[in-house]
C-alpha cells in the first residue's frame, strides 16, 4: 500500500500548466523546471582546500510544443490560434526581431522582449490530481528567448512535429500558493493579437 492518501499525494509530471502572460499554452508537451547552479570557489590554505559558495546562476528552461492545424473554432478553444509555428514566430517578432527584408528593429531590447513577447511573465504551474488547485508555481523573472527550434520533417516517421523554445531568465520565484485554477482556462487562450 502506498504512503499517500486523499490528503497526501505525490506530485506527478503530467499535471502541469504553462502560462505565458495571462494565457495558458495548450500545445505544450513538456517544460523543464528552473535549475540553479552554485559556483564553488576553492581557497587553498597550506595543505588544505576550503570550499565556499560563489555566484548563483539560473539555467535556461526548455519548452517543447507540438503543432496543431484544423478548425480553431472547436468548442473550448474559440478565438485560439493552434498554429504553434506561427506562435513562436510571433514571439520572436514581439521581442523586436525582424528579418532583414522588413523595416524596423533588428535586435531586441530586454524591456521589449519581456513585456511584448511574454506579457511580463512565464509561469510553470503544477496542479493537484483533481486539476483544480495550483500546488507549486515557478515564475520566471525577465524571460528572454535564447533559442527557437522549429523541428524537423521526415517521410519515414509518423511522430508529431515538435518545436523547442529555450528561454533564459534572470531568476525564478517559487510559490506553493494552493490557488484555485480559474474555470476552464482553455476557453480564453490566444497566441496572437
């Protein structure tokens, strides 16, 4: 018999929600949670080395998404763009990047990336088995796109097309709020303006 019960449950990998700005991303497949690395400094005194903690660095997260197509007026996803390739391209454009053929900004600035592309935040929320409460939340502070991979196509495979978005950030905030998830968030999801 397991040690958990109705009141005590383990957190499971498949119970999570990714929120960019105020919008839930419904095409997300997986997300790596934040990871912090502490630089260790060694000081030698006579025949011994003593170690002390140095700078803390937050490592980038990876978001894997799958692409969808078809009727985006299906019940529960009205006014929603399911085209993940377009979503990622729009994130890059909202960050301030333009192709050389377009007039405008060719490099992004930090404030533009944070407020326009990500709506000021990215939240990784783990939810309880009932799916109605947030049991763990990571908020990435000052997220910046560091890499977008639009996947690959292959005649010999029936696998889903997978896109990978790598996001760097200054630091992450942890909360175990227990907040109730607002209704069915999928009904108000949009990727584009």
